């Protein structure tokens, strides 16, 4: 049976040489004795010279899916925390800078000897 490619992720290294990660699958079917056979999944890494495959059972694929989902959720939370901390730091720096600018303004007593606007 021919495996179907369901995912292909290309990458290029620093020298511009391609690498790919592929996910191939065989659909569930009946074996030669007439019993149902689970789908087969194959992860393939191709670096342009070598092509290496790693076959997964559906249970292993489910575990990989679960762990990837968990890791993606955790990294998203961490990213949001870093982004919020960075935003708060930026806002506090911005507020501090504006307070410093206010301190640099000319005090009103410098203008005491100036005539009012209507006398100009």
C-alpha cells in the first residue's frame, strides 16, 4: 500500500541546503487474514543526503500529539508572561522618562518678570 504524505515542512540550513520533515500515513485497512489493522504513521527527516524514517503506532502518535499540545500551551503561556513583563517594564520606563522631562521644565519663577500676555 502506498503511504500518503500529510505534512511536509521544508527548512534551509545556513548554506542554503534543504532539509524536510514529512509525516506519511497508511490508512487503516484489513490485513491478509481479514482483521482490521491500525493506521501506520511515518515521520521522515531528509537532509538532502540521507532520508531517515521513524514509524509510529497510533498509540505513540497519540502520545506525541498530547505532549506537543502540552508543550505548545506551556510555551505560549511563557511567551505571554514575558511579553506582559516587557510591556510593564517599557511602560514604567516611559513614565519615568516623562517624569524626568517634567523635572527639566523651566520653573514658573523664571517668568515672573515677564509682562502678562495681554500687555505684549
